């Protein structure tokens, strides 16, 4: 007896791609979204890649939030698409976005600085959706709603679709539940990881998350979230900043296309 | 969002130089951590902020109330009275044409009123501290005019008697997320005072804020108070929109003021 309500096996397993289709999709659709910080963009091979999950980790005050703010500002200002910014530490500030855009040399080159400042800022802010998230369940809720909106094609700003999802920082949301004897925390972390990768792949998003550092014994530090998280992001960068300066150093921990271990310096303009 | 930010008032610290590096003062909707060695003035600054938040709107302040959660018992009421008197005398000095302001506002400028608008909680263990913060949300729902919550000091009860470090990390990160949520939801400033500890790193002992690396990510801004010879300095260590900077300040009989005249400064006692 054929049960017509159940989808056939062919529908359920998703589209099967040939190598040529994949290459075509990569060259046409999987663009690099620039962060606007030269050193970082060089290390990343152009910027944050669509379809990939990029992690930026580092000790406190090393520039992670600045990377997030710069990416959001530049992508919105260049009209590349809608940005969703999930903020866990009340660090997103519209005035900082304004300062970044006003100081950006990229826009000057593209002639986009000819608009009056407040109009430019308004159009940029319309492309950035900022939400505060303070616990892991709220994050699941937001991601679920995002999934539904993207499927119904409701997330756009006058025609441009969402291209960048930033979570600053995902480790603060996961810290209260991981560790200890109970495995639920780690399984929730892996659930979040899978949802983020699915969103990145199905809707051509670039996902940027920030992580913090924990001690690794003998005074050394390592990225938080443990061994299970290590395999999750496609690209991992470690930042550091010398006390009192605004020159930060980024090191590649993991990259799908390039060698690890390369470093670059970048300046956070004030 | 930008217009909301621009109309956001800041809570003055009492010292103009300090206000400048903080971008006008302590920001509402953000969690600011203030750390330093014993004796440098953290509690003084905490008390000063509890008074300054109450400066009436007619005189350029927020006209709000304060919640002071004391874990160490360092809240000396006589000193609070003294600081309130100092604040009032400065207001009247700054606004000499007081006959223009309503006489009601002037009558309200009594030290007793300032003391009455500080809600004081004394906690004696880490469980009480967690309970107090959980209760805070309900309390703030009933007292909507609170504009600052000060916790002095957030680390005290977590430094001793905690065997399970992983549990401590989980509890503290949960606490910090709750405080972030409260700051955003009730549009108030959260100020956390922290102690310092020594850390063995790179072959030498360094002074660093207590509670470890994971806690250092739990605030929006961080201010470190330190001694430079016989002068007190404040260093803005972490901020999403301001550059790192130092500024001197002084603790006088009237409270926290600019480090200009050295007549009334309280000297270092070591």
C-alpha cells in the first residue's frame, strides 16, 4: 500500500549535486564578505565566505567585537545584503557603526560617501537587524524563527536577501550549560552548530561567531567550548592585542583552503 | 536606534577626566566592571555613582534611584552622607541661579533624600548573591525608577570555598547574562566591582582581575583603577566603542573628583 502522504526517499535526501554544479555554485554564489580590516581579509582569503562558519576567538578586549561591528557595517554599507547581529553583551552601538562607516576608506573609493551622512547611516541601519540574546533557549528561538522567515523569503530589505549572521558571543551563551557531569550542554552546543551550518548552507549565509579563551594549564590559554566545538567552524582565527595599542594580531588556527599558522596585523581605527 | 543612543544620558563619575575616557560617564544598558587593588577607591567610586545617579534631571542628571548590593560590608553610611553633601554643594555651586529652578527641586536636595533613594542589599554568601540577582528582576519591575545597580564586590563570595571550578564558571556566566539582560530590559547601568589577584603567566607574576579568563568576557566595559606613584589612575581596558585611555582622578572628602588640586586628596595608605 503506497502511503502518498510520506515524501519519497528521493525528496527527503535533498538535491544531489554534480562536481560541475558545485563549482558553478561556488564561483557564482559563495562570495567573500569583506570585514573591512585589511589584515583579516587577507588571512581569510578575501573575507567571510558565504556558506561557511567563521570563528573569531581571543582573550578579552582583543578586538573580536570590533571585527563583528566592522563586518556588519561594511556589508550593510556596500548593500551586499541584510545582516543579523545577535548581541549577548549589549555591545552593539549604532554610533560605533556610524564612526566605522565615516572612517572607511573602502566607501570612499566606491564613491558611496557622496550621500549625506545621516541618510547613509539610516540606510545602513535598515540593513542590520540587531537582537539581544541572553540565554541559549532564546538563541534557539531566534534561529528557529530565522529559519522560518528565510524559507518564506521574508528577510529582505527592499530586495536584498540576508547574507551575514553574527553571534557575539556564542561562548557566553554556552558557558552556563557546558562542563560538569551532564552531557545536555554539549549536545545543545552541537545542535546550535548544526543549525548554524544548515542555515549557512541552505540560505547562502556567512556565519561569524566569537568565542573566548580559557586556561589550558601552566598559564597557557586555549579557545573555550572544548574539543567537540573545534571541528565545527570552517575557519578559526585567534586574535590578540598588546596592552595599550590598537594594533591587533590575528593567527589562522584552521582554514579550509589555506595553510594554518599565518598571522597578520590589523589596526582597529578609533 | 541611533537617536535613542544619542539621547541616552550618562551617569557622571564626579571626575571630568574620568567621564571623558568613559564617553561622558557610565552608560546605561551596559555592564561596566571596575577592578583594582584594595584601597584604590572602588567602593568610593561605587558610592559616588549611587549618589550621582540621583542628581535631578533639572541639574543634568538622571534623577534615578540606586540598588547597592554589598557583599563585603564596605558600605559606610557616614561616608555616603558625606559624599551626598559634597554632591549637593557642587550642584548648588554649579547652578547659582537656583531661584530659576523650582523651589521643590531645591528642597529635594537634602542628603537624607539621597540616602533614602538607595536600596541596599547585604549578602553574606554566594547563594544569597545568586538569590539577590534572581530577585532583582522582580524588584526592578516594581521599582521602575532604579537607574543603577552596583555590586560590591561581585567576586568576594566566589573566591573562597568553591571546590568545583567548572560549577563556578557556569554559575558566574549565568549571573553575568542575567545582569546583561536586566541592564538592557530596564535601561539601567550595572556596575560590578572586582578584586585583583596574582596570575602566573609568561614566567612572572602579574596582577589580574579575579575570577579568571571566562569572567573577563562577561562585561561590556572594563575600567581598571591603579596607582601611579601617589596618584590614582583609571585605565579603560575594554569598550566596544571607545579607545583605550587613562585618566587620573582623586578621592577627596567630597567624593571622587578630578585630580587637580592636591589639597584635599586622600593619600595612599600602604
